[in-house]
C-alpha cells in the first residue's frame, strides 16, 4: 500500500504551485515568422471557406430515399401518357408529374408551402425562384443562374426536412409492422367523408405526416375531392393531379427497401439521449484528424500548432461546427438508422404485395421488379383521380368515388399495393432485420449484423466525403483521404467507436500544458448539453487526467468532481485509472468524504 503524504504537506504543495499556462500557451514562432503567424497560416489552410465547402456537401442527418432522378422517372412513367403529363401548381405555372413527385416531401414540407412560394413571382427567398432552383438544379441536374438567397433558403429547408424525415418511413416506430395499413394511415379517410357531407368545410392544410402511408392517404383523398369538384364544374384535373403527385412521393418511398422496417423515430428516441455528444464529437474528430495530420507532415507546422488551429476559438472546429449545425447536425441515432437503412436497401427486404412475396431494394438500386411495382402503384393511384374527375363530369354521386377507393378492407387508391413486411420469424437469419435496441453503444458496435450494416453505411459516407476533396486547399488534399475518408471506408466500426469515446487530445501540447484547457472546454459543452452523466467511462478518465494536467484551477477541480459524481457507476473506474491519491491531492476533503479511501483502494 502506498505511503500518503500528510494532509498539511499536500495543502502546502498545492498553495506553492505557480500557474505556468499563461506563459507557455503562446504559439512558438518559426524562424522568419512573427509570433502567431504560423497559427494564422494554419487556420487559413484548414479552415474558413474550404471547410465550409467540404461540409456543405456532406450533411450528416440525411437518409437517402430513392434518389431524386429515380422519383422523377417513376412519376413520369406512372402518368399514363407517352409524354410526361403536366400538372398545375398554381395558375400559370406547371411542372411535369415526375417533377412534382421528386420535389415533394424532400424539398418542400407540404403542398401548401410549395404553392405559396410558387405564387410569389420574382427572385430571392420566399419566391417562385426557390421552386425553379429545385426543379432545374436538384431534380433535372442542370446548371442555372439563381440568387444566393433562393439557393440558401431552398437548401436549408431540404436539410431541415431531412433531419425530421420520419414521414418517409413506412414503420418509423417500433411495433408499427404489426399494425394494419389503414391504422397506420390515421383518420384522413373519415375526415374527407365529413367534408364531402358538408360537415367539415376545410380539409387540413398542413397535414401531420407521421409515416409514409399517412402522407399518401391524406393527399390522395384530397386529390380525389379536388378532381371530382373540378369535373363537376367543367374544369381540368391538372391541379388535382398536382395534389396527387405530391402524395405519390410518400407512396414511392413506401416501396424503398430501406424505408420499410427502419424504425427511424424509435431509433433516435433510444440512442440520442444515450450518446448526446456524438454530434459534437464528429465535428471534433474531423477537425482534429485533419489538422494533426497536416501538422505531422508539414515541417513548418508543429502538431501543437495544428491542433490549436483546429481548436482555437477562431479555428477549424468552429468552422466545422457552424456548417454541420446549418446542415442539421449528426446524431448517433442518424448513424444507427442510416446503417440499418443502407443495409436493408442493399440486401433487400422481403415483403408481401397483394398476396405475393417480393424482395424490394432501395436507394440508387431502383430497377427491375422494384421499379415495375412502384410504377404500377403510381399508375393505379393516378387512375383513381382520373376516375373521380370523370364521375364529376357526368354529375355522378360522391359515393361512386369513395366506393371505388374503399372496396378492399377500407383501403384507398394504391394502399392495396403497399408492401407488408414479412416478420423476422418467417424469414431465414440472412434476411432478418438488424437488431438496434442495445443498452450501450459498445454493445451495439460489437453486434455482428450491425457491423455488416455499418460497413455499407461507411462505404457510402466515405464516397460522399471523397467527392469533396477538391474543395480543400492543395496542401491539405493529400491528408484528407487518410485522415477522414479511409477510416470511414476501411474501419467504420472502429471509427464510429472512436467518435463515441472521443475527447480533445493535443498529444501533449506546448510544454504539456494545453490539454487541460481543451478538456475544460469540452466539459462545459457537455454540461451545457446536460450530457455529463452520459459520457463513457473512457471519456471520463481521459477528461479527468487532462483536467489535472499542470496547474489545476478551481474550475477544473469542480469539473473533475462533477465528472466523478455525475455517473456513480463509472466512479470506481475513474479512481482506479487516475489514482485515489492523485484525486485526493487535487480535490481535497470533498473527494475523500464522497469516496473514502477504504472503499476505493
């Protein structure tokens, strides 16, 4: 057993300490450089516009559906004409049926929102230019001259919608697969009956869309009503078809393999409170990995200066944070649901459609049987609207429209074709869903099927990152792939695990006195996010060691004590790793009273 110094000696030693940090923390100038010049050069090298361009094209929260071009093709094939059918968004402004399907949901949250923008002619945010920018650039992939304000407004809305995209998933909540199609779709059908009977004068303008089936049902029923009235009044059905096409975006998503059994909402609810610092860790991991690699390779920049360029108060970390926040952030729930989504899209999901078993793929794998099924569903739904219009033209009764749409078990339109996921109990192991509801992130990352899913996710994420390399300064490009791209591609499980457990690491810093400042900054960020209790034991140990490095100020002592007490289950591991003597020496009586020596030796 170690011999402990008397308490009086320890107190005297604590009082005699000087604070060397202020003198040691200034960057050391290289020959021919003024103090701070190298640091400023690094910040210019790694940060600013290059990092903004880099991260602008790698939004973390976005889960891909059928891509925009696939939605376009589905829609234009689903309209039963040789050429793409035009629909009227607002008087004087038309889109093709496929364009409408591709733009809905992903780029505009509701048809009302889309129409309100289209009504305002001119340029800038809040005008028709936003709609045109999405149609020309995002859907058609063509070049065009659009104002910065319109582009930024449209892009920001896209990322906002991607962050809250449960409406594109058929079963976003655990247990949804056991519910019927009509149950999951909600009460829109009854609501429309009331409206047609004159009891309810207004249909819901901004529908709450909890899942893909509910979004489709709402817009399809609204389109039936609009088509019937248009036919009755002798007008064309192109405005009703705009409503129908908007809803068909959700219909097409219901045939994408990755959107059938990914419990998007429940996954986020389970994991985001468990790993709340993941988004901050992603930012720090990327900024630190790139900056430290440049510092190792470039003789005119020390690793410490590289780190300071990444984590100084005007450095790369702040640039990374600002851009990722603008794009919606990146949560651990996004990683888990994204991995499961990508895995199901690649392997395919076994479903039943009208009594037949099919395997549906997702994302950029549209084609073959999957494409034929979803085109048939869009065509069936389109024809329902055309029939409603024809009934109105000949002054038929409303019951003819609803009767046709509800002939099978209360379903409407193409709901009779919506896939039913075959339960895991009826499938061989290779076709079953990936379990995600583990108690800890490490337990999930140790799970073989999830590691397979994460490998697919990592390949896709690495490809997104690699495509941005050209946006970096020339001196940084050789370091980007090994520092950022390759870890996601070649070792995704290890990379995600490192991010989960990440804390700032200077490798020693200037004269060994930098890590305590960075650790304290990270602690304050975790405290502001109410995440101190959720930190891993590994994070807690490293932060404690770094906070105690060099002179320990009062705020650092307070942070260490909070780290020890915020999660009692980790306290023993931290004390064992750091040492009871060291902690008592730094924290004094409040530590020894809370953690008596006899119980922690």
